[in-house]
């Protein structure tokens, strides 16, 4: 048989295989996501769910290897993501290597440790680059989750990647239902997380992280509705109900950053699905098309007004009234920026913010509770990683911008639509990270990897004739 015939036959077989039932590896990823939903909503090292999340990631990777996943055969479109994650893992590991006294004393901000040894009359010991090695080791261990997700999810077929978007939407809806239970006044004390019992935070320990997860649902639901043209009518109704639920949860969560990310997600979702929705509406009278948008806006306005009237619009109330937490973050920012400057160019060690801030905390900021993070992950990464952390940030954002530009300029089809969705999910995470630290939770780490994979596969999907044009 000629080589061209074999090639055509192989392509046909591969495409027909994409329409078959999902491979076992898809179910493995779904199970891992479910475990992360239950146990991976906290960023603190002492949360019980951390051991479960990391153990599940290692177990899933071991099972995937049994199913034939070969990390060496890494798909070319995803290699930039792999190398970015690999360097990210290497940075905290390098920061744990012990240095001779002359080496670590040459790093900025280590004078106090050298003085401590001199005052005690002890010889200067070998110390690692990181000032808090236990915190840096925890930071390195936390990256087991995104590493497992990347190595496993990168092997999925195109059809399975689309189904994973559907599963993610279902998990977001499940988390929203838990938030709805909390909104009804029933406290939820998660045994695996250190959450605030009466706070609307779903299956997360932090309401801002929960609100980001729900904002992703606001984006994904409309996209999911238009991916199947045959079921657009029923999916459209379900998506509208989900978006309404998600917006109500966002308003009641008390997260101001959630209002921002949710609003952006809704606006971009309308842009993403505008074309397929208009095509579907051509079979109906023109007046229906003209009435759809104002009716939707009116219904959303009624829901928001009802939430405000019922005194459930905590997020809006916190926007109008600057609370003590928001004021504290503003007051601590100059101290954090000063610390970042003092420890350049090498930084303090990944994950070391808590003990380092306690060393520099001014008296007027002392309080019974502690400031666990900078609440601006971009600044904290530079503080922890120095210029190396800054270089990683620039490289990661640069890849996102380059891949997003290619996805948004590509001819629209269902694969490109999923790639654009991944681009916006990463944008939402970056926006939320300017106010908090959502990317430090195992579940959000996993979603970041999935979004990056969807975005990275955008170029391959662009030329795939088996995908419908939108």
C-alpha cells in the first residue's frame, strides 16, 4: 500500500476514533479533578487536604503510566508549557541547595543571620539560598499537582479535551451549589480545609479563590452551550440558568475581585458566543434577536436587585464600604515593596513570605492575626524568587500573550473557541492574582494547566477540518 494511502487511512481512523467513547485517561483526569475539588481548595501547608491532593496527583500519574502515557513524547505545541513548569519546579529545588558561609552571606538581607551566629560564638554554618527552607520545600511539593495534570492531560485526544471542558463546568456548578447552601445560612465546616464556617466560599478556604472559580463558570457555560449545534437550544437554557446562579453566588460571596473577574468573564463570553448565537437565531423572527439582549440584561438586573433587596449582595456592599482587610492590604503594600527591593536580586526563597514579613512587620501593623501572603502574587513571586522569579513571570505572560494572539486571530471553529476560552481563564487568574493568591491552591493550579493546554492546542485545532466552523 502506498505511503499516502496509509497516511490518509490513519487520519481517517484517528478522526473516527475521536468520536468514540472517551479513553480511560479522561476518566482518570476527571477523578483527579473531583479529588482536587474536595481536598484541593486551600493554599496553606498545614491544611489536611494538601496531603490528599498531592497523593492523588502522584497516584494518577502512576496509573497514567500504566495506561501508556510517555512523558518523553511530549506534544510540540505544549512544550513551552512543559519547559515553563520545569523551570518553575527547578527554582525552589535550587534554592534548597546548601551554600558555604561565604556564598549565602553574599546574598542580600542575610546579615541578620550572620550576626546571630557571631553573637552566639558559633562558626557560620552552611545555609541554603532560601531563608525558610521548609516553606520552599512545601512550594516545590505543591507543584506535583500541575506536573501530573500536564503530563496526563497533554496525551488526551481532541474530542476528550472538549469533554474535559464539560466536566470542569459540572464541578464548578457543584461548588456553586455548596456556596448556595452556605448562602442559605447553613454553615459548612470543611474538615480538610481551614475555612471560615459562615463564609460563602464553596469548597475553598478563601472566598476570593471560590469567586474566581465561579467566574470561570460564567465564562465556560455559554461556550459549552454553543459547542454542540444540535443541542444548542437545551444547552442554551441550561447555560443561562447556570450563569444566573453563578452571578448570584458571586454577588453573595463578598469577594470584590470576584465581581471584577465575573464581569469580565460575562462580557468576554458574550463576545465568544456571539457568532454561533446569531447564526442559530436566523431561523427565528428578527424581533426575537433584537429583544434577546435587552431581555437578558433586564433579567440579570432583576436578579441583582433582588439580591441587594434581600441583603445578600455582600460583594457589592464591600465595594461601597472599604473593610478592615482591604485597608490592611493597602497599608502593608509599601512594606512588601520595600522588602522586595531589599532582597533583590536573589529573593528570599519560594513560599517564604510569612516568616520574612514577620521580620519586617512594622509596629503599627501588629495584630492578633498574621499576614500570610502579599495579596499580590506578582510582587510576592519577585520577593521570593528575585530576578529569577521576575524572569519566569515575564516568560509565562509572554507565552500567554503570544499564544492568545494566535488563537484570537485564527479562523473561528470549535477548537479555536476552546483555545480562546483557555486564554481568558488564564487572564482571569492573572487579574485575581493582583489582589490575592488563587494560583497557590491545588485546584486552581490544575485548572491553570488545563487552560494552558487548551490554549496551546489552538494552533493544531485551527487546521483540523473535522471541527465545525462557528
